[in-house]
């Protein structure tokens, strides 16, 4: 099969090469998946440069999200899946034509979704759902402020907040990206490059402020200026590159809760919540109440992974950037 093989630390994703490597050999209990599409993630760039916390031994295949079709099942695998089932999931090595997977890492693709849509589901949607539904306990009618609302987790948060009945204010760094958020359910858009963006949020909410703040960027300090009494401020990530020092006096005066969100840790500490999140998400996805947004350019073939990752790093993309693994687009690729 063809795959991107990393044999030493790279200085740039432009050094990635696609090679012919042996097909995976199934171990006891594993499932073989023919990969149709793979999600592109910023941490893939960090990993191949040895700047990410997860450092696989060399040589290894990068990539963490995928969607595809089951082609083989080990005779001793205990699974409800069968050959031909469409599945998505996450494991190391997704920038390849085939994957050997633990069936526990797989989920069924809802019938109304394409492979490209499903390839970007496994990280973004559960992160946003556990943040809003579990950690923040977002209620219908509340104001929800979503930062970086045109990105992968941001757009999923916009859609989930709207599905929960909230009033959504989206922020982004350009009008084009605000328009994307508005087309996908946001009620209002604010450019966070404006010096008075927090004042704009207060004006939109008639002085009430945001009841829930979803922040994957690192805008907590400014968000506290426009948060409501008893607001829940979600710390989702630090895309801006710096970790803020939060003024505790503002937290005290507004009775604010600063709430951390680490979705990956739930598989270690709270499997019941993992089951609940996926059950509720798959129901919403299957009913069309959530519609994964794929960046308008679907990158074709493993050779285009480096282009997609460079576009991601340059913030040229919106929604989820995805690479189609193969020579031609999959059926139902058009969104």
C-alpha cells in the first residue's frame, strides 16, 4: 500500500514523502479498514517535527482521523461490524491506504454523511459537545460566544449551541470567516481583530454578556469583559500560541466559572460520558441537525497532504480540511 512514512524528524511538512510499504497484518481482534478520507490536523505538523507530546517510534505513519470501509476482520475480533461497513475513527497512521484498527476505536458513519464529512468528526464534534452540553451545561435561550468560529472545533460548537437552543455570537478574524459561521447557524458575528470586540458583544446582548464562552484560541481575559454574571468560560485550547494569566478579581466579581475541556482524557477517566456523547452526537448527525462542514477544497491523494497541512497552518481553510485517499473522489463527496 501507499503511505506517508516518517523516518526522522522533519523541519517542514514539505519533506513528507509517500512510499510503498507493506500492508498491515491484523493482530488478534483487529479490523482492517480501507481508508477513503483522512482529516488534517495542526498537531500532525507538530508531530512530524517532534514538537508534539505524542512521539511514535520511527519509522511511523502520521495522521490521526479517518473514514473508510471495513475490508477484513480478524476471526477472533468481537465486534458488531461486518466487511463492507462504513466507519470512522481515530488512530495513529491515517495517512495511508489501509489501517489496522481496534474495533473499539471505530464508529458507524451515519447514512447521510460522506466519507469526507466523517473523516473530520472524531476530534472536533465530541470536543465541542462535551464542552457545551456536559461542562458548561448550556441552556436554551442563553448567549453563547464562540471564538474562532470558522475553524473545525469552532464551527462544530456553533452548530451544537444552536441545536441546543442557544443564541450564538461567532468571532473570527475576517469577514469571510464570519460569513461562514453565520451561514452555519451563528446569529451574530464579531471580528476579534477589532479593538472594541468585547464592547460589541455587550451591545449585542443588551448589556447582559455571554453566558457561555467557548475559547479554543486564548481570549479568556478579554472575554471576561463581556461575560455575564455566573458565566461559564470554557478553556478549549491555545491556538494563539500563548497561555494566558487570568485576572482572578474578574472571576470573583462576576461569579464566573473557568472550566477546562480535555476530551481525550475522558477515555481514561469517564467512559460513561464518552458513550453518552457519541450516542447523542450520532443521533443529531443522523437527523441532520448537525452537518459537518468540509473545507471547499478536498485535497486529492496522499501526495497532497503536505499542501493541505501548509494551508491549515496558513489559516487558509475553514471547517475541516480533508484529504481524499485514492486516485478519484469517493461517491457522495459533493456537499
